[in-house]
């Protein structure tokens, strides 16, 4: 087999890149280790920045999002049994975010790819990149017991944190930066009306909690839990009780509970690899970086990498601008590090780090009090939350 751009991974990064490239006449093939149903069964993020919304529009996959997505022009911070609204639109000159689940984005992208006849090979085992530093890179993979070779010009590594792309770069050619947090998030999805029209990020002595949603009838809630916690030890009832204890009383009183559709624990991690390219391989999205979910930046960063690589490849194929290739990593990393900072900072501000109420706790309290009583403080949160501008390649 032969293509121009071989894409590893059919998550949001790989599918969005494929869709954008196909619309520009750039041939691409996606190889995905799992089945399409498996990819769609994962419950992930749900807040899209304006930049990602615009990119989905450019990719022509905005019809259902326009119908069903929920534009949000504010979020709330809860602490000390009270709530403070961050007026996203008012503080950023009108910018907003869109609440629309990653699962739905993925489904829309899969349908669009099918409609244009793009090739996605699901259940492709043992994908391996070869000769990445030459002008004739290729991938091999196993499908139905046969080894297949895919020749290409470039490889986009969109295969997430545990994928093969990053691992195929020699260790002495990259540097990894990592911070592991001593807790995880236990998430619950339920067909209950969201407790509030806007997201609520809550700091509490018992730990962080988040009230989010997927639609007017579907809620997504999270509570901070210790890293060694087992999801089986959390009955629905225990989850709802714990959530209520961490929310301001007026919010807890309104919370509608119901059976969980899904419950899972995710660890929190900050991770970046530098550089994000090696020969003909470009790393995109979770393959290159992870943020803790507190700022809702993971999916959005994946979209900004896709934006950069897409614009780069269009210039390469349509204008012969191979001179721009070395700029990919630098362009992406500028924005990534700022989102890493915001996600780490929001995490530090809102989570419980120790059982002792000591100096750090007082710092969190003072910082929250300061931020929420200062226009400059609120603006800092708002402009990062709605998403910093995309960087340009030149
Ligand atoms: N070969 C082929 N496919 C692979 C391989 C491999 N060796 N390893 C992983 N994959 C596939 C996974 O099965 C998955 O479908 O790559 C895909 C990667 O998708 P995601 O993990 O969703 O990563 P990405 O597309 O970059 O999405 C951005 O940011 O913060 C998160 O929630 C957000 O998951 C979202 C991500
Ligand atoms: C979610 O709805 O899953 C969600 C929302 C905001 C976050 C993290 C997750 O910061």
C-alpha cells in the first residue's frame, strides 16, 4: 500500500488530521489498533475551545455540534461554601467554549471519513514505523494474520500516550518532562439533568470536585480520589454522597442523582516530549503531551497540534515549502507549555495535596480569595480557559 501521509491512531487527533488533509486532496491512511466501537466507548473530555470549534467547522464536521453542542460563556469556582462566576465572555472580549463530548466529536469524524471514502484500517496489530530518517519511510502492521507494508512521505503519530510513535524515536534524540500527581479523578456519567447550567470547579477540604455535563439530560461529575483507590469500592451511592459533601450546600441540595452509566478512575499527569518530531515522524496530541484534566486542555491541545501539522502539510504539498518542516515542534510547543502551565496551576489551586492543613492550604485559600476578587485574577483564568491563540508556523 502507498499513501502520502500515514496516520497512526484513530482518536480525535488522527481523525481530524485525516479529514482536513483529505479535503485538501492530500491522500492519507489511518491505522488504528482497536475497533471503531472500542474507540467510541471511551468516555473522555467534553469542553471545546473556540479554536477547536473553528477547526471542526473548517473540516466540515460541525453539523451535529451546531445542533447539540452547548455554548458556555461562564464557569464557576466553588470554595468556602460559596460560588464565584468567571464571566468568560465578558472577560475575554466575547470568547466562549462549547460543551460537546469527545465521543461525539469522534463519532462525527468517523462518519465524515466514511462519507468521503477515506481509508481507516481498524484492528491493525503491531504497527511499526521504519526508516523515519530517510526519504522513504514506511509502516508495517498485521491485519488478519498477514503483514502489510504502507509506504508514505510522512508519518503522523496520533496514537496517544501509550502509542508506538514516541517509543520509536531513539531515546537520545528526545527529552521527556513529567510530573505525576498523588491523586486521580473518579468520574461518573449519568442520565440526570446537570446540577447547574455552567461547569462548577470546587475546592474542598475533602478534595476537589467538578460538575460537568454532556447535554441538558446527561451529567458528568468527578471527585478527587487517592491514587490507589479502586473503582469497585465506589458504589453509586458513595459517589453521590461524597460529591454532595464537597459542593456548596445550595448546589448539593439541587443535585439530582441516578444510576451511573459509566464510572472510572484516571490518574493525573503532566508530560511533554521535546522535540515533537524525528525525521519524517510528527507527534500529535496525547502522543506528545498530557495535561491533568483540570483546565480542560487535553483535547484542545490535540486540536492545536492538528491545526499546525495540517497547515504545514498543505504548504508542503501545495507550495513545496519543505523548509517549514523543522518549525513544527517549536510552533506546537510554545502553546503546549502555556497550557501545561495553566493545567498544573489550576490543579495546584483546587486539589487537596495533604491530610495536614498547613501552609500550602493557606496559600491555596489566599490565592483563590485574591483571584476571585480581582478583575486581573479572573481575566487570567478566563483567557486561559477559553484558549490562547494558535501560533503560526512562520
Ligand atoms: N497502533 C495503532 N493505534 C494505536 C496504537 C498503535 N500502536 N497505540 C494507540 N493507538 C490508538 C488508540 O487505540 C487510540 O484510538 O491511537 C488512538 C489515540 O487516541 P487518544 O488517546 O484519544 O489520543 P488523541 O487522538 O491524541 O486525542 C487527544 O487528549 O486529553 C486527551 O481526552 C483527550 O483523548 C483525548 C486526547
Ligand atoms: C468533562 O466534562 O469531562 C470535563 C470538563 C471539564 C474539565 C474536565 C473534564 O476540566
